[in-house]
């Protein structure tokens, strides 16, 4: 069964993957462990259906294969961690996932004003275009293999998961930044409901130190990072209130007007 690590892009999902995977495998290099929690959808999950899929198309919609690919993954009878930025919804009567394949999910949410800054640098686009991307309910992403992921807007991405029937842990990026120990321990306790793991305070502290943001920046500078797209480092700043110095009042108002209710719910306003 699958335990999803879900979020809108640039909300701390990769940092969360590093914390979890390096807690399980502390002796490996910090970035090497990222492969233990793969991103979905990616081409590798659909190799068994390649005789049915034309990968030469300009855009490849694989929603009708999502459940089939998850069923195949779950044949290993293990708890499978997967990262996604996709909505948890239905496209053309094809579900993103179902109760036969999904056990639970952890959703990490971040102030959308901060997401706009981080996403703009990550994707080499303007702040205006970044705001357009996170407020667009029809937003999709196309990866290097031409696979389409339906992300929707910051708000609808969140609601698509929280209105699903699966057990969940909802975590604010800002809370994880402010109190890494207590919130990472909360994550491990949630995981321990589905996987037998040791929850050790010293090991938690060692993992947090290993995945310290400044260390990740240095590691990326020295050895690169596979998930980097733009000119800026993937692990650029990771700040909470950078938007206050970078976004115009017009863009701030546009974000806040679009997401007022949900931002109020999370104390962002």
C-alpha cells in the first residue's frame, strides 16, 4: 500500500523526503537516499504498459494507467512511499488513486506567497507568471518525458487531498522550519501506524542535522542536484517571509484574494 507525500510544488516536499529517507538509512549520502521515495507519475511506473502507450506523443496523459501502475507497485506487499504534486482527483473517470492502493498521506502546505517566490526561481519565470500558475485551477505540468500531471491551483490541490477518504497528517512547512524536532517526530509517529520503526530522539536530531538546509545547499553546490531546473539552486533560501521583500502589493493582494479562506484557516492572514 502507498503512503503519499503530497504537496503543491516548492512547499517542502523534497526536504520532507530527505528527512524520512535519511532517518531510515542514516549511513548513506544525503541525496542518494532520495531515490527511496520516488515521484509519481514518472515514466518508470508505466514501463509494463509501454506496448499500449505511445511515448512519442507531444503530451502523454496516463491517468487511465494510474491505478494499474499502483496495483503493480503494491504487489511487493510493502509500505511504499511516493511523492506527488498531483491533485488527488478524477480525470475523465480515471482516479488518481483508490482505497485499494492508498493507505494514507502526509500533506505539507506552505504560505502561497512564499511558494510564488520559490517556484519563480525554480522554473525561471517571473513572479507574475508564478502567481498565475498557483491561482490557475487548470494548471498542469509536463515533465522531461512529456507526462502530464494535473496540479490545479494551490487551494484546489490541497482540497483535493483533504476531501479524500484516506487517513492523513497535515503539516505546515513553517511549523517544520520553526520546530524541526517536534514536527519530524510527529511525522515519524504517524508513519509508525503503518510501518514498524524505531522512534529515537538522538536519531531524529542526527537526521535533522544531516538534512540541515545550509548543508543541503553546500552539498548541491559541490555535487549538483537532480531535481534542479532553473539557474538558481534547488535549495536556495528556504525562508518563511521572503515574499515581504520581493512581491509587489498587487501580487500579494491577488494571492490573498484568491486564497483568503484557506490562508485564514492556516494563520497566514
